[in-house]
C-alpha cells in the first residue's frame, strides 16, 4: 500500500494518541502505550515502512520518553522528522508541531478537507507530469524519425 495515501492520516492519528497521553501516567498506562507503539511496527501497511519504523524505535527508544505527554509527543515528532528526512521532506520543530496540531483541532472540518485536497492535488500533479512525459517521448520519437 502507498504510504503517501495512508501516511498523513496515520501521522495525525499517532500524534493525537501522544497528545492524549497522561501528564502523570501510571505504570500500566506506560506499558500500554509502549506496547502499542512497538506493535505498530508489525502492522504498518508497507514492509519498507515497518522496517524503517523499527529502525527509528532502535535509534530513538520509546522507553526513555514515557514520563509525560510532552515527552512522548516530542519523541513522536523526532520519529516523524526522521521519516521526513529520509523522504526529503521538511522537518518540524516541536513548537511548530503544537501550533499546527492546534490549528487542525480548532476546525476539524477544514482539517479533513485539507487531507482530501492534498491527496487529490498529488494525483493531479502525477497526471500532469505523465502527460508531459508522454508528449516528450512522442516528440523525441518524431524527431528521431524525422532525422533518419
């Protein structure tokens, strides 16, 4: 499955989970969140994503970030930034993340529209690029045929 389709929604979901983490979690809550984020690496709908996620868990161990909501939220922002770096996308500071997530939750209907439009825009860009690629290929073919 294509990460560019399910990924943005998955990140929003995961960040929402960390922002719902207690400020003073019990040992049971810490274990549940730890189990969730470790099992996640087994069920992501992309084998490459599973492998990369497990690698991020090794380099940024979650167990050191279960103290409170801010700690686990910063941890996930770091993981997200690691993924963005691999995918040549912009990284985001924790402060910018909080600003963006507050904007998203301040108007949920707009947020859903944003994600739908973002995916739709990506499709149009791909179609436009394919169209121009086909024109270029036909032009080259015509040019080569014309010369010979």
